[in-house]
C-alpha cells in the first residue's frame, strides 16, 4: 500500500469541514480583530494613559501568565468532567468582563482585578478550545483545522492592530477606552455560536466502561505523565516554545532595539511582515504537509527558525542601518514561515494522542509546557541582552533549534504513526466526528 501523501485541493479545506466546525471557525476573525485592537497597546495604555509607572506595568502584565499557570490544571479536569463548551462559555464571559473593567481602570487595584480575570480566562480557554475542536473535527482533517484557525487568527490580529494604530491617541484617552470596549463587544459572536448552533456539542466524550472506576477516584496528572508517548511531546513543546514563541514578543524586539538599534517603526513593520507571511503561506504549507510525518515538519521548522535567528544576529552586526532594519524584518518574516509548520502539527499531535475522555487534561498539560517556557524564556533573553551578550543570545537560540530538531526525531520513535499524521494512501476519507454525549441524548 502506498504511503505517498496526495495533496488535497485547497477548496477541500473548507468543504470537508463538518457544519459545526465551519460555525466555530467563522467566529475567529471577529474575535481576534478585537484582540488585535488592544494587544500592541497594553503598555502604552497603562503607562502613558493611566499613569502607572513601568515597574507596575511589568508586574501587572505578568499576572495573567502566572494565574493561567495556576488554573490550567484544574481546568483540564473540569473540561473532562462537564465538557469543554461550558468551560469555554464561562471563560469568554470572564474575559469580556475583564476588558470592560480594564477600559475604566484608574487605580492599581482595579487593574489587578482585570488582570486576574484575564489570567483565569486565558488559562482556561486554550485547553477548552482545543478539546472542543477535537470533539467536532475528525482526526483526519484536524491538522487542517488548526492551520486554518491560525491563519484567520493572524488575519484578525493584523487587521485589529492596523485599525488600533490609526485610532488610538495618547492625547485622547477616550480612544483607548473605546478599543477595549470594542474588544469586549466582539465576544457575543462566539458566545452566540456556542449557545446556538453548537449547543448540542458539549465537548465531553463518553467514558469507556473499563476506566469508570479510575475516573471516579480521579485520574491524576502524575498518572498521565507516565505515558511514554506523552512525555516526549511535552518536552518538545517546552523547548519549541522556549526558542520560539517565548522570544517573539520579548527577546526578538529587545535584541532589535538594543543590538540592531532599529526604530519603533521598523519594529512595527517587522511584526506586520510576520503576519503577512503567515496569512499568505499557511494554506500553501498545509497543502504540502498533508499526510507527512509531523515530527519531520517540526525538524523543517527548526531549520527555518535557525535561519531566522541568524538573520537577527546579522542585524546586530550593522546597528542603526537600513540593512539592519531589513534583516530584522527578514527575521520576523522567516520566523512566520516556521510558525506555519508548527501551528497545524503540534495541537493535532496532542489531540490525536489523547484518549477522548482525558482530552481536557492532555491539552492542559500541553498548555503548562507551553506557558512554562513563556515564564523562563523572557528572563533568559533579558539577562543575556541586558549584559550586552547579543552573540551568546543568538547562539542559545540557534543551538535550541538544533535541540528541537533532535527532540522531534526522538519523539517520532515514541508515538504511533497515526499520531504523527501518517495516513494510509491518497486523500483521507473524512469520517464523522465521534458522537457527542449530548447529541446522543437528543
């Protein structure tokens, strides 16, 4: 039997989705346009508009990550017990309220409340979203869905960032209040979808009889970590996040400003280039990685990211120049290409590995691995760049890419072929998703 992957037509990426998947996907642009409105301006809003000093702002913006780490474990258990849809609904309501509170923040105490709410909602929503997707989207096209979702997410953030940049003005504080309220106003769209067309999809899988007693007494995360296939995936996730996403919004711009001496305008254009590359190339990459080993695609990603970091290092050799700015933009653009290999494959891998009745906990563990790197990565970047050790920083990132490639090949030997995205032959047959317990009761 041939195992040569066949490229699916791009039109099938939409037509093969079940109706529930199309509904869920349709909310992403509106939701993330709202997020894009506020994401680039958090520091400006809290420091320059509300008057908090930078030390306070730094502490405030660290709260969501810390709270998210605390709540994600219990969230995974809750998802498995009551279903991802209810958990996600709650998280969205909390997040909407957080942005309303943040829009009228005038005191540190009120800002802390808003950040605590954001931490709870973001820590809970990531495993809930991925778990719900996994119960709606069949395994054979799950990778496509994650790629499509990432494309629309970046398109929404890009549009929101452009609009926000045109609207906000430090001299007019009301413009900042407006973008936070507009962000809050985007949440009714996904809430309506979850309460309407997706109301019969609980995101809770039926529990197989042999594990009923185990579930009654509680399946601990320590038990799950004994899974020899899960451990390497989590380690791989940590290091990929450390060299990649934990640096994207901290180490890379810090290096660009301190070592390459680029302007804030060039910084903005570089992140725009990152978004454009993802939006333009994600579907093309999705088509070409269909049916290929996901771990090999992560090896390719490692090579692409290493090239991006070498471009970053080169930017530091010509500080304050047009060439340095162009090299920094190239770094972010090349990094975006690497992202198009990571985002479809890693979430699909963990959800194909997870037993249906433990999907919430598997996604929670992946979230913990990811967020742990986000806690470690920025201080490492700050330590090296702050002491003028830019070359050492680039060396750590490039060496980290090599380690990610080796871990990908190690993981390949520990996970089943189906988890690694290998299908029998030809285009996958799109089967119906597993029956939902709420759907069976109708």
